[in-house]
């Protein structure tokens, strides 16, 4: 196609100017890609840490449990549900939890504690809890040698109660039958830090918790870990329709951690404003280049029009030139951004101090390479280039052949 | 012989009221098929304006222009583009070739607009390059050709689509006399061989020598119309 040749050769006509434009647009692509990579990568890392810390990707509760938790809102057939969910290939693991706010007593001090009954094996496959044991040994299902159910304590609570591994812990709560629940447990591990999510938690095995609260086989929560957090929303929707139980509510991590998710979305929008500013600056440069290029060639457009080229043909030529420039720019930007983004994805930037977000510590900022971080900057650069080229394109297309031929 | 061009009471003015300039006044003209016509006259007499109007590059203030009995003075911009592409060839004083295209591509361009098949395009380009004596220079860009060679490419571009009319606005003005004469001889030969109609706007005596009709313009009016055997 001669029009393609014409467009390519017109770009090569003023190589220095074309090169500067490519550098400017390629730079824009690089910055956009870097920003998207850091934003997506950091949030992806953050979401991964958050969900693997304790939330999981999807949770199942009795209806309205998340808004108004209650000891009495229990899931009855948890074993059958776990077996059903585990069949899905997207699922990595499923675990059950029982919650019982209690009063913890030890060494003459009393503090409120959030007591959680967990399945030790399933929990360690679903969250990082096992990795957070910093003193003692991870929870087991059986009894200790002293004949008590074992308990793991958050560091802050253990410190407040002056308890250590091997000490006795007394918990007082309300049983599901209305009785006062109280029992002695043996501290087998201290978990987390003074700031982490589990700082005021006590972890018991499901058996220990059920006996403590006089509960049957029910649980309060099922936590599901998937292969990737991005699968959560679709998975929870599908599972909700599969369950066909109105009294059960399947929630993705976005619903469970509403505040975190909303603040993340807000932050992302803020980044889009910065990206808009970058692309605006790049677009002004592109507009200048295309305008200069068309002004210089006014006489040529006159000739093309005089010998019978339709206005749309001239418009197409200018848009093609801009498209080629933007494609070359995106390719050059990609060549530079890809290794940088790869390094950010693999190595990341270590933060001078770990940042605490909701009890989860973030130690490094990471990038991400995906179709989103590669494709969106390309679409934005190409789109904005074509958009700013509309003005010179229309101007050149509407030119009067006679006036153009008389141009100096 | 059929009328290729016919103008009726053709007027073209520029400016308004006190600054009004009448470039052409009531020009009635008929150009027959196969004529090799020179429009002569001093600067400002309206030669170029007449060519621009006949070529559909400009619109008349009043009057009508017919090309092959089609009224072009009332055509829209798009219709005029198509009409120029299919019926008129232009040769400009400053050659006006597309600098980024080779001689061959400059000639081929108009046939691409006409959707001529590739094989036919290639054949016609070869023939016309031979006719204008530019074999072996088809891949050169305008900047790599002399003024005379560029004007030959321009002539080839104007003729390759076999239009009914070729309008040449002072085609020899930028050429030396030897090159200009050779170019005019070539056009005259093509005119005789292909029976194409040529209309020149010129000051050049060499064009007048070869023309079989000379129309004199003065202050926008035809003041002389001489037919002669070439």
C-alpha cells in the first residue's frame, strides 16, 4: 500500500524530530508502565499478604454475620461444605473457625481476648499463622502432657498477662447453651508481634474450642484460599449460587475487608490522575510535532488534493503517521520498561521501615508484569496520540487545494 | 471534434467593494479535443486563474464551466476531487512531486487512487517512463533528479491516467531553454499520438511556437484567439 509507504517515509523525513517525539512518547509509556506496575504490584503484594495473613480469599458465614457477629450464628454442615468446596480446582485450601470473645486470666491479671478455634492443619495451609509462631510449638489437636487443651497467644496479650510458653491460661466466656464457659488451657506458643493482627488473640483447636463453648460440630466461619486473589469475586458469586442456601453468605475478601479495599481503590484513582498529567504533557509534545509536520507539508497536501486525493485520504495519512510513531514509541518504551519492571517484580524495593496496615506488615514494594501493565500504557499512548492528531488531521483534510498550492 | 472545455460568462473576482479585483470577466471559451492551446498574456491578466477554474481548483464568482459537457462549477468538493482524478492532469511550474516517493511511485499514485490493478499500473508506468525518456531513473526520488527530469515525471504523472485534459501552468518557467524545448517537443508528440488536449498558461515563446491555438488574455478578458496549423 502506497499510503503506508508514504506515511512511513514522511516519518523518516525529519528524523531528529521523529526521534524526539518517539523519545517523549516512549518516555510516557515507560512512566505509565512503571506506575501501573508499582501500583498493581504493590497492591497485589499487599492483598496477598492481607489475605494470607488471616482473611483468606473467600469466607462463608451465616447471613449478616459480618455486620453483626454472634455466637449463635453458626454453620451447621461444615464438614460437607468443606468437602464440596475442596473439589473445586481453583481452591488451594479451606479451613473452619469458631469465634468466642472471652476474658483471659493469668498471673493475677485479666484482659479481654478474641478466642478463635481453628483446625491447626487446615489453618496452616490457608494462612501464615504457623509461620508466626515465635516462641513454643504450633497448635495441635490433642491435649498437652499436663492434660490441658493447648493454646497459642498473641504477643501483646501474653505480655499483658505476663504469660509464657508452658504457663496456664484461664478463659471465661459464654457457652452456646447459655452457661458460663470457663476452662484452663496450657500456653504452647506465642504468635506474631505486639502490633500484628493476632496480638490480642488466643488460638485453640476446634476440639478445645467446642468443648470450651459446649458447642457441637458447628463453626462460625469457613475461610477459602484460592490460587490467586483475583479469582475471589467470581468464585464467591459462583459458590453462592451453587450453595443455594439463603442463610449462608459467601463473601470475597473485597467484602470482608471493605475499608481496605475502598482505600486501595481510592489510592489507585489518585494514581490515575498522575498518569493523566503525564499523558497530557506527552500529548502536547505530540500535538506540536504533528502540527509542525502538517504545516510544513501544506503545499504537498495541496498537490495530493489537486490530483484527486479525497480529504479522507489526507486524514488517513496523518493518522497513520501518528499511529506508526505511537507504535514505535510503545515498542521502545516496552523495551526499556520490561527489564525494569521485571527487576521490580522479582527484587522489589525494600522499605526502610516495614509499614503496618491493619496489623499486617509490608516490608517491600513490588512491581508486576501483566497484560494490564503492558497493554494499558500502550492503549493510553496510542489513544492520546490519535486523539491529538485529530486536529491537524482534520485541518489538513479540509485544506483548499488552491490555497495549499499557493502556500510558501 | 467535441468540446472538452466550455466556459460561459465566466467571472472571478477577489476582495470586496473598494479592494475588489476582477481577475476574469465574462470569459466565453471553447476548447476542442486534441488542441494544444497556449493562454498568454501579461502577469495579472488572469491566465492562472482561468486554468485553476477550469481545473476545478477554484470556484467562479459567476458563470459556468463545462468539462466534457459536465457542469463542474456546481460540483461539491468530493465530486470535484473525483473529477480531477479521472479527467484532468496537472503540470505545475514548480513540478510539485511528492518528495518521499520515487519517480515511479509519483506516477503510480494517481492510478492507485483510481483502483487500477497492480499489473496494469506497472505496465502503464513502464510505458510512460519510456515515453518521457526516464527509463532507469524510476527509483530515484525527486531530489535525485534534475529540474527537467522532475518536470518529465510531472508530465508522466499528469498523463498516465489518460485524462481528457492536461492543464500546464508555466511548465517551462523553471527550466533552461534546451530542457524546456525538449519537454515541449515530448508533450507535443504525446498530444499528437494520444490526441490528448493540452492547455498551457505561459509567457514562453517556445510554447507559443508549438501551440495550434493561442488565446490572449488582458485584464481578465479574452482579447485574441488565434488558431493555426502546427
